[in-house]
C-alpha cells in the first residue's frame, strides 16, 4: 500500500516549479499539482521506456482510443465512439483550439467566475470577447457553496460562440448535478452555442462523490459538446503533456483536428505511456488509496479552519484537491495573498486571478502530506492571531 504521508524533496530542481517559484522559507500550497509521486505502475512503465533508450515520435493507436472509450463506459456508463477521440498536447491547448474555431470578433466565449485563471486568459490570447455569468455564492455559517445563476447565464450566452465549463469546478470544487448540466445544455442548444467541458479533475472524487460527464446526458447534448480529459491531474503527471478531446459530431471534430494539425500536432511520448497505464486501469488501486487520503486531508482542512479560524469561510469540495477560502471577514488589510506570503510564509493562489468574485479569497492545494498541510495551516493561524 502506498504511503502518502511523506513526499519527495522538490526544491532541488534548477527549473521553476511549484516548489522553486518562491524563496525557500515560503511553503508552497498554490500551484495545482500534487506533491505525491505518480502511481508505481506509471513510474515502472516510464522506467522501461527510458531503459529502452528510444524516445521517438508516437501517437495513440486505435487500440489506445478503445481503451479510453472502455474507461468512459466503465466509470460512467458513457458510450464513446473511439473514432470521436482526438489527442492534443493538453487540456489548455484543447479549449484554446476550440475557441479558435468557435469564437469570432462578434461571438466570444462564456465563463462562470470565480474560475480557473487560464480560462480568463483565453480571450486575451485569441483577441475574442469574454462574457461572464458569475456563480452565486451561498453562505451558511462558515461554509460557502456555489450555484448557477441561470438568469445571467441565459443573458450572456446569447453573445457567445462557446461556453467554457470547468467540471468539476476549479477552484470551488463543485460537481454540477445532472439537473444543472441539463438546464445549462438546454440554454446553450437553444442559442446554438457549443459547450467545451474541461473535465480534467473528473477522477478526483472525494468522499464517494459521483460525476456525470456533460456529453453523456443525451445524444443531442453530445453533438454540442467537446469534452476535454487527461490523466494528468488524477495520476499526478501534468508535466508529461498529453490530453484528449472527445468530439462526437464529425463536422466539429474535423474543424478541431484541422486547427490542431496546423499547430504542430504532437504530444509527449512519455505522456502517452502514462495515459495508457492510467486509462487501462492498472493504477486504479493506487488512485483509490490516493482519493481516500485526499478526502481525509479535505476533512482535516475544513475541521481545522472551523475550529481555529472562526472568521474564515470555506468550501467543502466534492472533487479536486483544491479548497476555496473566503477571508473577507478576517480583518486583513489589503491582499490576503500578500498577507500570508509575508506574515505566514505560505504561498496560496490569489483569488483575484480567478475573476469576478475572487476578491478576498484564496485557493489552497491540499494535495500534499498531512504534515505539510498542518504546518501551512498552523502558520496561517498564527498570522491571523497576530492581527
């Protein structure tokens, strides 16, 4: 059984990363990768590949796509045609490719803030309009949760060519229900808007939570949906650059392929190896162990905040290894991000990066050892006590 209580030293790299971005006295609980080694089965396959000595160009075989389709059926009962799958260098690449074919100067894209910061940057990168239908924050004691604002969604989607959805949601950890997904789909289809669903965290489900892929709801919804998946988050191999787009509609799929092909259509050979092991199920025992550990870390984090930081509000994420913390009632002058970086020597993700509704909030990554998580929380508590 894998132990997640100790993590490798990550400060000895010459490259910039989660652990080398800030000075050595700053504990990094920010960037969305975990501190755990990848599954032993994946590491063994990569060792064999390196030992072979040849790291040439590769692309997925038809059998590989069948493996992905089989996993979608096994996990969700979702019948995916292997021919509907297109590979891409990463999920971020995937939705930027989608924006190139779906957006124009007159039709931009819709997002729901607070949301993954890279979503906000797509408009600037591609010079297309961005429309925002903010999620509605609900407060109950020191718990916060989020709901879809359908009135804002219906109003803004009319101007869009693409609805870019984060599902499960980063940073708030919400898994949208079937009812929520269906209602958003109905509004998009009425307005002939394509849904691009980033489902990169879909296998990081906490406490027995269940997940429904957007495109699995119906054939009609699938025709309007591009689903982006990767093994990178759940199996902690994000640096290996490998992802997949599931696009049931053949016309939409060809448009997507034509753009990706024109952008040097390559993925990482080790990334393909890691994805093959992950999607074949060979590392599922490790994944289940890791999810139990993450669930325990989530519960510890929520309990700690409740007991020792009574003025702080927190989500209880259904998925991901990310928690959204509300410091708007904490009495902090200025930026909470700068406050904890300077006073606690803890680096979190600044809520302002996640768009409207992110002010006064921080995102914390609990995908680390309990020891490091406890140290970070205790540093934060002491800093708050000093106010």
